[in-house]
C-alpha cells in the first residue's frame, strides 16, 4: 500500500511539474504579448506627441496669419481714409471757379463750341460765353 501511495504521489508530482511548466510557458507568451503592447503604446504616445507639436505649430502659424490679416485690414482702412480725403480735395479743386474757367478755355482752344463745352461740363451756354468773354478768348 505504501508503494501505491508513493507511486500516486510521484504521479501527482509529475502532473504538478507538467502544470508548472505549462504555466511558465503561457506566462512567457503573455510577457511577450505585454511587451508588444507596451511597444505599441509607446509608439502611439510618440505619435500623439508629434501630432500635438504639429498642432501647436499650426496654431502659432494661424495666430501669425490672423495678426497679419488684422494689420492688413488696418492698413487698408487707413489707405481708404487717405483716398477719401484725396477725392474730397480733388472734388473741391475741380469745382473751383478758376479750374472750371481754365477747363472751358482749354476746351475752346481745342476747337469745341460753347454749346459742346456747356453740355460736357454741365454748365449753361451763357456761363461758358461769359467765361470766354472775361478771359478775352472770344
């Protein structure tokens, strides 16, 4: 009976040893899978870091472009104000009596009739005749 117990215990030891070997092999495979997952996780973290740096660069470029656009809009507004001022100044000069008189004389010298000058400059024919007489062109 003791021999049977000894044989049974030996068989149990062999089974336990086999189970331990199988357990360690599975543990080794699990460790390999875990290492692979860790490598992939590190790769993902590297890519996320790279993406965040690129995003930051894009945001900085966007801010620079926005500031440039604001500056350009201000420049355009300033130039627009200058142009309005120049147009007002030109209008005031072109509507002055001296300028009109000179334009009438120049048109008459180019061979236009008083009627044509009056029509072109939105003046009455009498005004044109008067300007021409005052300057002695007629």
